[in-house]
C-alpha cells in the first residue's frame, strides 16, 4: 500500500495529462463498443417490413387483365421498359440486415477480455509514472487490433464475393426472346418460364400451366405440394393456400412447367413481408472451431494457474508490485491462445475464396473441414463424369441400324447405313423428336435439356426444318418427364386427330407398344425380341438408349384437362436412338487420383446396367454393378454389407440415393454426394457433403447442397478435396506453431524463478513475442502450398483430435527446448555480462527460436528440409521481416528505450542463432531416428513357424 501511495504523491502535471488522455481513450473506446454492439443488436432484432402499396387481388383477375394492368404483353417486356421499371421498383431481392461497418469491425477488436486488460495495464502504467510503457502497450494493442481488423475485413470481402457467385438466374421472355437473367433484375410485368426444380424468383400470376405442382411449405407450412393452374378465382378473400392461380417467391416447382407474369418483387412479395419480421440467422460454429474453443479454454486455465503462482511467488520474493503485475498481464496475453478460433474462421473463409476461383463454391465453413476427410464420392455420371454434350451416335429404325456422324451440338453430320448415305424417309422419327421436345439450340448454346438438344441436332442433320414442323403441329397438352413415368409425351392437333409423340425408357415404352411403323407407313406387329436385342447391342457399346413411339386419337375424344396418362397405350414403335455423352478425360485422371488418396468413387446413374458398365470401364472404375431393382430387394443391413464392393449403381431412382448414403455412413464413411435435380435434394442434405451442379442443377439442388460446382466437373470435386486437406493441414501448422510458442513462453517464465534466475522477458518484450507469434509467420503458414503427397495418403478420421497425446508431446518438447535454450543462454550471459545484456540476449534467442520453429510446424512427420522448403515465398519474406525488426529492436536507440534492450555483438547473434537452431536440429534428428527404426523394423525378417 505504501508503494502505491508513494507513486501517487510523486505525480506531476505532465503525468496527469497523459493519464487523462489514456483514460479518455479507454472510456471512448468502451462507449463506442457498447453503442455499436447495441446498434448491431437492433439491426438483427428489429427489421420492420418496408411499406407496400395497396395490394391488388391478383387472383381475381384473368391473365389478360393482369397484362393490361401491368402494361405488359405475351411477348414479354422490352429491355428499355424493364430497365425503367428496375429503377422504379428497385432490385428483386429481400432486404438483408446491414453488414458490419468498417468502424464496427475495428472497434469490435477491442471486445476481447485480454485486450481490455491490456488497456487497463496501459492506464495503470501511466498512473504509476511509467508513461513510456503505457504508450508502448497501447501501441501493441492498436497493432493487434489492426491485424485482426484486416483479417476479418478480408474474410467479409471473400464471403461477399461468394454470395455474388451464388446468385440465382431465371428464364425470362423479353423482347420476344427467352433470356437467362439474374433474379435481381426481374420487374413487375416480366414473363418467367418455370419447370420442375426451379425456385420461384418473385410473386406472380399463372399465364399457362401444365401439370404444375408447387411446394409452398416455406410460405404456408403445408408439406404436400399443391396443384396450380391458370384461371381467375371469384373469391376475393381467399387465403394464400387457396390461391391456386398465383405463385409466390421462394416456393419450389416440384412437377410440371408454367409461364408466370411477375406481379410483385423484392420486399413487396409475400415472403418479403414475412422476411421483414425475421431476425437474420447467426452463423453457427464449425466442429473445428468448437474443438479449438474448448482447447483454448483448457490451455487458458492452465496458463492462468501458472501466472497466479508466478505472481504470488514474485510478491513473496519482494519484487515490485507494478512490475510483477505488468509481467503477469503480458504473459497472460502471450500464453493464452485467444485468437485461435478467429484465425481458423479467417483461414477457412479465405480457403473458400480460393476454392471458388477453382470453380467450387463452398457455402458453409463446416464443409471445408469435412472435405478433408471425405472417404467416398458418389457421383452422377451425366455432366459430372462426362461432358454433358449428348450426341446421337446410332439409330435402330425400321429394322435397320444407322450410324450418325458429327460431334456435340455442331449441325455438321450425316445419317448413314453401312457407311453410305441412303435415301430413307426419316420424317416420322424426326417429327417426333422435334415435337416431343422442350429445348432450344441457339448458336451452339443449349437452352434446356442436353439430350433433347442432341435430338434437335439429329433432326437438322436429317434436313428437317424444326420451326416449320412446330408451326404445323400445334401442341395441345403434355406429360412432362418424371422419374415415376420415365417418359415424356406431347399431344398435337392434326386435322380431326390428335397425334401423340412419346419418348422415354425403352422397357417402359415397349410394354405399351402393340405395333411398329414400316418403311411404307403401314402398321406391323411389334417384334419385341428383335427390338430388345438391338437395344442391348447398342447399350453394350456405352450408348444411352431412348425409345420413340406414337399414337393418335380422335380430337372429339381428347380433353386437355383430363387424364392424359390414359392415352398412353396401344402405341406404335418408331425407333431406338443411341446417344453418347463421352467421359471427361480429366475425370478418369481424377478417379485415379482418388484411388491413390484412399477415396472410393461410386457412380450413380439412371442409365441401363450395360451402358453404365461400359462407361465405368472407360473411366477406370472397378467393382460390382447393381441396378435399382436389385437394390430394392436388399434390406439396409444387407446393403451396408455389400456396398463397399459396388462401384456402379445403374437404373437408380433418386430416392434410392438416400439409402446408398445411409449405408455408407453406417460403415463409417464420410460421403460426398452429387446431384442436380429436385429429387436429389434429400440425398444432398443427408450426405456429409452435398455437391450440386452449378450449370445443370436446379435451384432446389443448389439450395440443399454444401458445395456448388460452377463447371459441373468431377475433377473439380477432387481438387476441392485436395484443397480441403491442404487447408486443414495449414490450420494444424498454425496451431502447432502458436501452441508450442505458448508452451515455451510459459515454461521459460515459470522455470526462471525456480532456477534463481531473473525473468528473461519484460512485459513489453512478451507482447512483442505475441505479435510475432500471431503475425506475419503465422499468417504465412495459412497460405502454405498444398503438399503433392497429401493425395497419396488416406483421409484423416473425421473425429481425430487436434491435440492428440503424441502431438502434444511434440509441442511440449519444442517448448521445453525453447525454455532450456533461453534460460541456458541467460545463465551463461549473466556470468560474463550485466543483467540488461543477458536479458536482451535471452529475449533475442527466444525470438529466433520462433524462426526455426516455423519449419517444425510446417512438417509434422517428414523432414522440414524437403522440396517445399523454399516454395512459400511469403513465409520467407515474413521471416526476413521478423529478423530485421528484431535487429531494429536491439540496435536502434529509440527502440532500445521502448523494449529495454541493449546492443548485442556479432558473436552474441551467432550464439543466439546457434542455440535457437537447436529446436529444428533436435526435431530433424528425432525424425531421422524414427525413419531409421521404421526401416529396420520393415527389413527385419519374420520368424518362421
């Protein structure tokens, strides 16, 4: 107490001014932090809906009345009108909670408890008259705050860029043409084309609909999809769930297709009004962050116990109270790894950005971790393992086999019989292919299904004018393709008859065929055996087979709103079409890489068994093949037993994917599942990593997935897995580096009094070590390049602990080496030099220990002196900067005053460097001995029985 009173009695005016300034800084900082946090809470909790104009009863109007009300037409808005309305109504998006401002990010760096303690220590130092130390501590706090702010700001920018890449698109009719636009560009009056799997981009009224069903559970809570159709309703006060002619934003098309005129956008939609009342969801911590947080708390407890013991022992030895308090506070900051979870978040966010540049958009931080331990990839074939550019290669038509030349969507090619062109009338077939088709091919670009585009290309090669045929046969109704029916049918007016064209799975259509058309156009009994044999021959060559059939009915007997499926009987067989989607060259290479990495690849396809087998052989997939019927006969236990030996699942229904994922997970596998359709969504959610296709995938699939491939390429998944492994390794490197330094600092400070040595670091020096530990070298470790050998190793167990006993043993040995070397050089120097010189030499030695310890952290099990030793130029730049800064701290007079250092001689530097290198030399020796023992054990002959 007397010591404190003496300090207060000796205060002068200059000191009081400094105290006042520092206290004001502390008070302003804490007040700003309180106000910003309060405002931040308001932004999340109070998000009132924007005012909306008087709502119209759109459901009571006909589509023509809506067109008139919105000054729109069936040809869509003009681009000029759309641009004007976009300015008037604003972008079609829901208002989000305000992002953290730059000021908030900066001030939030001070909400850490230890930072507040440091600021208090700075004020305390000024009160005690040590203005220099107070200003230095405050400077250190500001440097730490700036580094934390910069890292979080970069992470925010990276995540914002990812959100832009995830922006959804919609098919819209403008200027009389179908265009793909970002949903944010939609305005009232736009005509939007919808099909199964699409997410509704705005509210609107149905203009046309075909077998339309909508999942409105996100709006009404009804789990069963509801049927929708065009036509006005009479009841004005109908609840949303009964407005069958209206569609609402964020609901999902589960069946059929439709054309909708947009009536409201953005916050004026029904979901927008609800969204205005909701708080923004918080981002949950990843498993790694949770584990790190728990680890940090345990280490903090251990560090605090040691600090309290040191504080008590120092007081008992009679050391000055203020100095002891400063040292304890600084050691707490240096020893407690409070920044680990934040650094991991930043590392994962930056890793997500790197993955996005490699065409893999990861939506959740937890997915980055899981990628590193993926053991099985279940992949779709079409578009993922193949190019998704279907090409018709063969035809079975009128009992003859034809070859088709040409590649992809190029219109160049011919239909040949025995390598020669023959004058055959392909009109019955080509008409069916054009009319039973919803895709477009414009300048080599596909709008719609790639397989249907290939059929349009075939029609063009056969000399058919698609536009003329479509104008001649008016479409009256349709049965869209779905997984249950496995066919698509369209109904067209032709005089007094309605002609039906059907394309789909051969086994389904053949069961409904009773005749086939011959060359003269007459009807002959269908020869099922011959067609089945042709189908098997074509499928065995890796072709995907599509059957085409037709029938006709009297126009008087046809009701477009009736049971259309009742007309799918007594069909006339036309042809079999063999299409090929060639395997990607890089997919075969990626599968081979997976095999080296201990990752099993399983192909899941809707193709027939023989087709799937042929493609699997080309891709290098080895294993058994199982079709959907065989899968259905197995119970879950039997499937789990057999699934490890199955490489290909053919003719698989989408709902069976969930069973496949579950069986693999029950066997302890970490499963990545790809998908693109509505029915794939349950499997994508059930998998550990759901991977959706960015090009061909539906909105529902992309919403359900953890990762989106912007190029639909299987090789991108493998690159993402490699990046996930590399990210995890880099985080472990940083953790090893920081924790070993923590342990070294604690052991050094704890052992010094026990050995009757002075504490080798002042409070300012400990803070300087903390900056180095969390600064440039640590950040550079987070961007270390991926090891080529990381894909030659099996995946890590998903529940592996960050700090296993062997790993902790290694880190403790590093810390012990640092403590022994630092205290040893301190004791040696005290015999020959004064105390200031000895402490400066010990302090410098500990800093140099971190230079060499970086290389131990980079390589846990193999020699650090490997091919990647010089690859990370950012790390070398960081290490050079640390050495130059340490030289500055030791030899620049102003820095000497701040850090309490004295100049060192060249011999001192060489001695400190040699001792600091011991942490690397000893670890390299241990690894060498370990490898030698391993080789001896392997070479030791086994005893014969």
